[in-house]
C-alpha cells in the first residue's frame, strides 16, 4: 500500500513541477504570442485586400451568431470602408479549417485565405497554391467552384465558408 | 567510453537518423528546406539535452514501474516550453513546423536516450550524450534538408524562418553561376519540385541511406577481406610449421638408425 502511495506521490510531484514550469513560461510568453496572433491576423486582412504590409488600416470586428464567427469591417486611411472580412471554422473528417473571406464593397470576393487548419498539410497547400485564388474578383452572388477539387474535404470546407460569407454579405451588406 | 567518444558517437557511428532510423517522422516531414531542418534540429537538441539532464538528476527518486510515464511528462514539459518560446519568438518557424513541433514528445530518440542512457548514467555524461545525439540528429536533418531544397529550387535560402537578420539571404544558388552566361535564367523554374513534396523526402532519404549503406558495405568488405587474408596467412604459417615439423621428424628418423649403428 505504501509503495503505491509513494508511486502516486512521485507522479503528483513530477506533474506539479511540470505544471509550474509550463505556467511560468506561459506567463512569460503569453503577451508576445497574443501580439503575434494579432499581427498575423492584420497581415491576413491586408493580404485579403491586396494591400502592402506598410499600409495603415483600421478595423472593427464584431462577433456573429450562427455559422460565421466574426465580421471585420476594414477602413482605409481616410475612414472609407474597403470591405468586409468574414471568419469561420468548418469541421470535416480530417479536423478543422479556419478561413477568412474578404468581400469588397462592390460585392466581389476580394480573396480568401486559410488561416489555420488541422487537415492534411499537402492537400491544404495544394488548395492554397492552385485553387483558392480562383475565387478572387468573382461576384458574391454568382461565383463558380472547381468541380474536380470539390471532392476534397478541405476544398469543400473552404467553399462552405465562402458561401456562408456571401449569403451573409448579401443579406446584411448587399444593396 | 571517453567524454569525447560519448559526444561524437551520435554524429556518424550511431547517427539516430542514418544508422538507427529513429525520428523518421520529422526527418521526412520538416526537411523541406535547410532552415526548417536546422530549426527542428535545434529544438530537438534543447529538448533532448534538457530531458537527459533532468532524467539523470531524478532517476533515483522515480520508481521503476512508472519511469516511462514520468519520463514522458518530463519530455512533454520541455516540448511545451519550446513550443511556447517558438510561438513567441520565432513565429515563422512555428508556422512552418506546424504539428510536428508538439510531436517532438513522441520522438522515440528522446525517450530512447532517457531510457537507455540518462537513467543509467551521471548528469554530465547524460548531458554530453543528449547534446551529441541531438547534434547528430540535426546533422541528419540538415543533410536531407539541403539535398531536398537544392534539388527542388537550385539554391539554399537562410533567414526565412529563423529570427536571424532582417531579410532572407541566398546562401547558394546555381543562378549565381548560370547568370554569368544568361541573365534571364532562373534555376527555380527548372527545380525538381517533387523534392519539396513528401515523396521527395522518401527519395532523398533513400539516396542518403544508400550512400551510408554503400560506405558501410565497402568497409565491411574490407574487414572481411582483411579477415580472410589473416586466416589464409595463419593457415600458411600453420602449414609451414607442420611441414617443418614433418621434415624435422623425418630427419630425426633418418638420423636414429645411424646413431644406433654408431653405438654398436
């Protein structure tokens, strides 16, 4: 009995020390990681509207109830609306895909990016390299999808999110 | 084993990748470029050395029955620390390594060294073993990374993923030579793209393993030939000895009647 208690105690101590070390490093790095995430998100916003890295933009993010997670309104230097970005995460058999969809004020899809995913990296890279750019400059109410690539889980998730973003835009922002 | 031998064994003689075929997952997955290979290698060096030191320090207090889960918790702690530090200070490397960074926890090289070496040796030797094996692992990754990046792009870049310098620099590029004759030539257009994809990792690893096996086979053949020559020499010496003994015996036999006659 005492032996088992000793084993349990050793494991508790190892686990506790491990927890303390991880907590300390987390305290040290949490702010930097959060700032990195914000910087990365902003760089995606600029990419979505083909803006250079040194362009100043302001944005206003609101949470959305439903399939889409967030709507971000992007303003240029003079305060004019450049467009809207919709963020959503879709679950498929291989994990999750988070996509940002940029829609310009004239009702065209500016661009879409996969910001994070747990899907197979090679398939994701193929979608990023060859297929996701095809959505650029297509009208939100009549964009076409690649029927051949549409069979892959990642592409299906991307299309689902773009369709949801388009529907939301047409319903709430379209004129 | 001296400390120097302990440190150097991981580089060639007991290289984790090319000799023991350990840690194949990162060796195939993150060796797309020289820099990602170097980044992963350095992270493994840190985790392996740190975990070896801690395992060696606490080995007396960890009961034998639960040593493996305890070692895994220790390794996982260092991997989590490394993951957070990389995410904070080398975000490009963190993105490039992706899921393979947390997967260092299950790298059998690290648990293998903790179990086979650190749990049986003192702290200094364990630290040297971790450092040597980690650097040997890094050497293996870098070799695959350089081969893959060079064949896929015709050059080697540095400064893209690691937080060193302001701008990426080209360490080597065939463009440097070819542009002396044709300014409009871009070697990247003619790279063997498959080497930047997973099948390319298997092909590159296969090529390097073939070189290692060729050298090993040649060394083994030399040893076998030397052994055969030594056996032949021993046989020859034994035959000569036998022959000399037979001649001596015959001479003694011939000399014996003469002596007997002389005695009469």
